[in-house]
């Protein structure tokens, strides 16, 4: 009976498409550029059933990865709200380019959960709003 319970738990974890916690101590590397991730404010992640999450240090790295990769079955992509560092589904976030902001790979792209979060983020003042299509179109 104990083994049946363990198998059921394992099966549940294989279907996980919710965001995973990001370790910003420098132990996690960007899935695209391999740079250590030390700040979660510009991060993103791709999660898929049966796979380890793939983290990205910059929305530009995520964009480059998505332009060349075939996504796993039932994959979900999340971006970090620049202000709160909470995970937001890629399709629900609002985006901006902030030339005054240094991002890990220089994309100057930031995401927020909604317009209110962007308005509350001092670093986003003066940023140019972008649509998801503008951000994630092929390079």
C-alpha cells in the first residue's frame, strides 16, 4: 500500500506545470546563456510535466530560447513580476522596455503581473510598454 501512495505522488509531480521556486544564490544557471541567476526580478521559467524547470535570467534569453526550441508537451512559461518577483503566466503579464535599467543580458525587458504593478514599480517609470508579441517575436 505504501508503494501505491508513493507512485500516486510521483505521478502527480510528473504533471506539474506550476512555477517552481527559483534559487537566486547563484547555483541556478540560465537555460540559454548559462549565466548564474542572482536576481529574480528579470527571470522567467519553463515548466513541463516530467521535466526539471528551465530558468532564464533575462527575458531576452527566454525570447531567444523560444525562437529556436520546440516546447515540451503541456509546457507552461512564467515570467517574474519585476517589482514583486512573483511568477506570472507569460500570456497574462504586461511588458516594457526600460533603457535606464540594466538586465543580466542587456535586453532591458521587464514584466509585471498587471498595469497596477508596473505603475507601482519605480524602475518602470518612463519605460516603453510592449505587447507579448513585441517581446517574444523571433529575433
